[in-house]
C-alpha cells in the first residue's frame, strides 16, 4: 500500500498537450494557501489533557483498562503486558497517573467543547487549554462510545467558536485541513484532500476518509473545508506502524452535532432499535431467491419478543425499504433504525419467498448491552434422507416448534457431500427450499423433487438464533 507509480513519458505527454484543443486544457491553478484559515479557525481549536489514577493489580502493577487498550489499538500502537512498578500503600494521590492528550474545538462561545469519546473516557480529570494558554478544568457533559463523540463544558464566556459546515456539499478530491495536537505538539496544522465519503468503518457512522496527516493527539480535532467550516471530527487512522500511513477517518459533523445535541439535552444518546441482526446480501443469493440484484439487508436473526418479531419480520427476510428509505446494505438499516425515535412507527418493505410484503414496526429503544440467549434444545424424530444433497433430516414436533417459535421447518440430522461442502451442520433447521416454506418432511421431499434439475438449490437455514441463506449444488 502507498505505492506511487511515476511515468517518464515526457515526450509523449508534451506531444498530446500540443495536439489538444486549447479549450480542453485545464487552466493552471496554484496550491491553496491555508494561512487565513489557520488565523481564522486556530483560536477555536483546543488542547485536551486528561489524567486517570491507575488501580493496582495483585502484583502491584497498574492495570490497563479497556479504554486505554482500545486507544492504543485504534492507532496501531502495541498494547504492553505490564507497566512500571508503583508505590504500595498511601492515598489516591500516591497512585500512578495515566496521562492522555487529545484535541477538540469550541462549539459555542459559552464554553461547550466537542472532542472524541475515546479521548476522555475513563479520565478522572480533564483540562482544556486554549491557544492563549488559559487552562480550564472541564466537566464531561456526555460521551457516546458508539459514535466516538463527547461534549465538555468549561467555565468561560466570549470564546471564539467554530462555524459548522454542510457535509453534503463536501466533494471527493476537495482540499481539507486539520488542526490538532499530534504527540502533544499544540496547534499543528496538516492538509490534504477528501479521499472518499461514506466509508463504512462502523455501524452508526459513514466516515469521511482523507489523506490528511493524523497522529495520536489529533483525535477530537476539527477537519475543515476551504471556507473555514468544520466538516468532521478527526477520529481514526489506518496504520500498521502506529503512525500516519496516508489514510485517516473523520466523523461527519452533521452526525456529530445530532449526537452532541442529545448529550447536551440528556447526557446520553437514545437510539431506535427493532431487534434484528442484519447482513449484506451476495449477488449469488439475490439471484437465487429471485430478488435480482444484491440490494437490501438480509435478516440473520430476530430477537424474541422484540419490535421486529411483533411486526412479523422473520429470519431470512430481506428488508429493502425502511421508513421510506431504500436499504442497499446492512449498515443502511442500522443507521436508519438508530436515527428513529423510540415509540414511533415505521413502514417496512421485505422480500420474502419470492414476493414483497409491507409491514409496520413500532421502534423500541436500543439497550445499553445485549442479553444472552439460551441455546435451543432439539429432539430427533423419524429421519429421512436425500442422497443427492447429502442430507438426512427429521420433523419437528409441535412442542419443539412452539419452543423454537417456528411455524415450520425440519431438523438436519446428518450432513455429507454437497450439504457438508455448503456449510450445513447437524442441528441446523431448514425453514424453506427455493422460497417455499417447509412444514414437514413430505413437503421437503416434494420441493426437492421440483428443484432437482436446478443448478443451485436455495435453502433458508436457522442455526441457533441466526438465519442465513445456504446454496446447495447437487451432485449430477
């Protein structure tokens, strides 16, 4: 990665330019001058310093918590196995301090400051230093780990504040600038271009990718357009060395502002939730189920008693529209649902067994942590065998269907040949064959007989609480 190929065909290039029409030649442009932007926006960028008292392990060594480990991993830095020895006994002030650095920017003149959640998470004390060297102890208003956005408040007024830009106007190839404190070097300025927009590196945010030099300490600082407006918060880099390697990511400022508004109002972020595990749809599966193109989010599992189950959404459904918005991939569904207010209603379009179906779901609130689900208990009944597929299956009793909350399905008892190569396992539940729901062994055999001339047979399979498509290629 990072290779650059240079061409030596100077003669050919000169000849082509000479032959090209004068109107087709681009007018030469000088490189941008960032001096006015720095003078304009620089005073609104702050340095953030944190400290955290370390707990001692049984061996007398400071413990490294998950936040610090995540910070190191985020920037490709090695996570040490142990740290220096610490004093035993004494009060809290005798405990060793972990100190951190980061960046941020003033949202409003009355002292609200935005930064990354990973900059301040776990800190016992947070200090904000302005460009005029004034330092304030900051209060954490709120931090949202899922989007990596945090809001601080300092006791100051009349502060220079940033101007918020319009991310929708940002274009790939456009010049952008960052100001921050890489490795503690305050108010360092770096520049580059937008490399990509809507880059999927997380569940809830489509990141802005740039080639602006970002290093540890830049986190939380602003990404600025050539009008001096903040369009993003510098948050992550892709690195195999711990240093900048030409790829950095920023949180879009419109998303960050939505989060900060909730943090300032409630101290936390409330998100919509329907209780599904979505996944992307492959081209082969889309064609095999009759959808045509790989668009939508296929539902791998549905939370028992959740909003989706109450709305009639099933494992194996492909959600193609949600709340009037087209769903192209799984991350689209996560973001659309999360943006909705709990208690509101949303229209859902699903593709199920070869046809579209319209449903309505009442949005629930996203839980703070996931609940573990008990494993399903299964009992075998009289088996049947499909030699061409390498499958031996048995019917589910009514009691088993009720326990598993299934209307239909057969249980896989033995797998060999094509079935094994396709990834099927003993205990899997086959819910449908080629878009036809399977309620009994007789129906399973009848549908296989109809599909025996097909090159590919599409199965909807449930494993534990996860539903997926499995494509079988029968032996001919």
